[in-house]
C-alpha cells in the first residue's frame, strides 16, 4: 500500500464551519469529524445526516473500505456486492471492504437518520471528491438527483475518488474517467475545483496554519 501523501490542507482545519458540506439533491449533510491529515493517513471520519428517503446509488471504492456506525434512526445498508440488505441501529456496525459493491439509504420517508462512517485507510482524493461534488451541487451546477451537471466533472470525480459503478455503463465510464482525470490534471481544472471547494496546497500554507492543527510540518 502506498504511503499517505496529502497534497492539500483542508479549509475545514482552520474554519470549523467548512467541515460541513450539504447535497440537497440526495438529501444529506456530511460533517468531517476527522480528516486523514489529522490521523496521519490512518482514516478519516464522517458524520452523515440523511433526510427522509435519502439514498445513494450502488457503487464501490478502490483501495479503501468503509465502516458504518448508526447514531440515530434506522440505517439501511446494501452490502455483500448488492446481495444483502441490512438494517442497522445504534450500537451495531457494518463494514464494507475495498472493492465491494454497496450503498446506504434511509428507509423512512419522513424521519432523518444519522450515522458515522470511518474510511480506512484515509484517501484524500475521496475527501476532495465529496467536497467538489457537494460544492458544485450547492452552487447550482448539479442535477435534481444531486450529481454534477457536467459529464466531464462527474468522470473527473470518479477518477479522483477511485469510485466505480456497476454494469456496462459503469465499466465504460470507469475507463473514460481515467482519460478525463488526466485531462483535468493537465488543464488545471482539478486544481481549480480543489482550491475552490476543498483546500489550499500544503506548500502554500503558512507555518502558523500548519502548526495550529498539525503536530509537525509536512
């Protein structure tokens, strides 16, 4: 496994209000309780609130797993490569392995649910993906279903976050995502969106910014 090598300092490290992101299209809110940069790359930790009927499509992550910890309400998780649906409540956990097809959803049409999720090992590309994805939607650049309107951006984020989707379409998009990811890097579009929504390059951070949150310079 490659060592954790963060490239950007999240704005949320210095401004707690920026730890929270929202996506009205999928009816959820995510708070970054711990960034990977705060755990030395071991994991990052999220608290997610999903409104009534909220859900995400089935997908998988490459290179990192995800563990769900319900806080309130009943959390629905489809796991084991889409073959098993589990209802979780406070005190229970569910671990999704790297490469495993899964999704989560709120089975209640009216009540919100809250759960924590641990992503391990930490993956800064996925952190950036969530920030850019939600940021585009909040800026009016998303579809009613909460996805980026731009096909270029959607493929770029698949590549950044190492996220895959099922079926022939998912396979095709996965191959296109590699090409688009390269183009986004070459043209500077990836960096532009990362700076706008997620954070600044570490080499541009002041020593004061680093020392406020980090135990050592990076």
